[in-house]
């Protein structure tokens, strides 16, 4: 049987890992995982790790979930994949019917892709192409929020705004209009989230006033900018934005790739503002963390703008080889069946409250500038000086110290910069939440001990 060291040696001889400076692994041990069960992962030496980040925000109902496993086994006996151009299959139709039924009213068409970045590419191209089909050729730009993240393919990078990912590739990217984020971390002392969020909308209002004639769409992550240090804002911004986009004739793209499927406390974050976007992007938790799959849901009037004789050349000629993959669709259906059968959203409210209470003592820590939460996402921001929330220099990699400490204690935490966050699978127990919070508190103490 392989040991950790045996496996790591094989890995480092052939792999190039994502979002990683590979030279780090000269001193930072790689963690090879042999199997997973529920909220836990186990390495080749038998050590277990509580998966507090849902394996990059994708796992909803635990590793090796028996209900999703059974659904996939049945599907494998029938059909693994078929081309979706000119062909169809039961799983993709059933999933589309289900998604249309549970997403905000008015989203009636599903277009599938392979992953979150691809869904962003689809929505950006579809919005641009819609206006072109309608004869509005001036519309060729997009408005995005500072600190936003929408993926790492070129179109997705262009409409994002996290410098770490974007700056290197800037010469390759289209120019976008950036508007200050409404995130509430920088609000004045005593100011409410809602007040600050509404005040920040003035920047978006000005951008739409000045640029609506050339703008295809506004794209944003509803409520939580996950890769942007888990910064959060009030739902009122979404309501104001929906009204403004309607007023100025601009599409609204809601990127719920990370925040959809219950992460923010409702099945979809847009529900908290009572709005329907023109494009809703879903991935990550869509298949319960099993298989890559994404979907763009849109309105029928957008679909109709592409519906014409072939000779008019209005069709949306975008495709991926694995579009609507049968196994991915079946895993997604099984995931949605668990939501329906297990009263997940209500149970999550109790888990989220337990998470809030478990993390609350850290509010008094001299180097925790803020604890913020939307549903099953909770973030704690480490700062150099609490009074003015001065950040630690990124070069000090204090989040990495938390990560290393947590691994020693059997918990997988992967901070975003200096922000330690919890985004666990929904099968986590209150006792496991207590462990997660205790280890995070220890890690923060270790990481900030030097001041």
C-alpha cells in the first residue's frame, strides 16, 4: 500500500497543481487524499482532515454520498455522454425542468457548459450577441465591481477585478468599466450594512448613466465576493441594480457559481433581494461536488433574439464537447433531490447560527478586524491593527500559517490572503463546527503572535 511520501514523490514528478507556486512544495508538504467520507478526507497514512472549505466550495452533502453514488451508478448503466447538438437525453431535460422550476421566476432557458469560467464566457458572449442581433452594435462593454472574481479564462478574467489573477494577462484582455464594490468592510463605525451598501450604489448609478448606451451587461457576485477576500454586502444593492439595469436597458448577470445552492442562507442569493437577473450562472455545488458542470439560465426574450432562419446567422454558435454531460446532470438531479427531501435550507439556518456562535469569541481578538457572515459562509479577517483595520502585508503569508496549523490539527482551512473562512459541507455536525472554530482560533493566534 502507498504511503503519503510514496504518493507525493510520484505526484511531484508529473503534476503541475492549480493556483500554486510549485516551488513551495520543496518545504510545504503536499497532502495526498486516499478517500473521503462525509465531511472528512483521509490521506494515505490514515490521517483525517475535516473539509471546512468543501473542497474549493463544491461539496454540499459530503464525500462519497450514498444517494449521489447510487444515482450515478444507475446512470452509468444507461448513458455516460452523448453530443447535445441535435441530440438530447433524459437527465439533461429533467435537470433543466427542475432548474427552471426552482430558480427566480422568468428564467426559462438553460444553456450548459463545463465549469464556472465557461459559464461566464457563455453569458458574456450571449449578452453581447443579443444586442448585436437586436441591431444595437454600440453595446460592446461590461460593467464589473472592483474586487470581483469570475474565473480565469480570458473573458472571465477580463470582467473580474482581483489583481493577483488579472494583472499578468492584462494585455490579452478586453477593457471593462470598473465600479467600486459595495462590500461593507470599509463602512464607517456604527454604519449599517444596508446604509453603506445603498450609499455605494451611487457609483454604479453614475456608471450606468454615463455608459449605458455602450454597455451590454453588469456582472457581479450576489452578496459575497468569495475569491475577493470573502467581502460581503447587503441584498439592497441587488434590488437597486435590477431597477437601474431595467431603466437603462442593460443586462444583469448574476454569477452565483460560488454562492448558489444555499451558501448564503437561501437557495439562491438573488432571492434575498426578490429579483430575477437576465442571466443566472451556476456551477460548483450544482453536482454536489462530484463532476464539472455549469449552466447559464436566461429569459425567453433573450432566447428569442437568437431564434431565426439559419441563413440569418443569428444562432449562438458556442459549444463544449461535454455540454450537458449525462453523468453530471444525474449528479445534479440527485443533489437537488436531497435539497427537496431533507429540508436543507432550514437545517442550514441552525448550522449557520451555531457557526456564528462558535466564531463569536474571536471578535475580541486584537488581530481580528471583522467577522462577517452570510448563511453558511463565515469569514474572519486578520489585521495588523484592529482600530483602523490595517492589513498585514501580503508577503508575510499569514493565512498560510493558519493553513499549516489547521492541517496539523486535522482541519482543512485554506484562507484567502489574510481571511480565514468557513464554507463547510452541509452534512457537518455542530461538534465538527466547534472543532473547526477552535482550530481556526488557534491558527489565528499562531499567525498573529508576532503582531
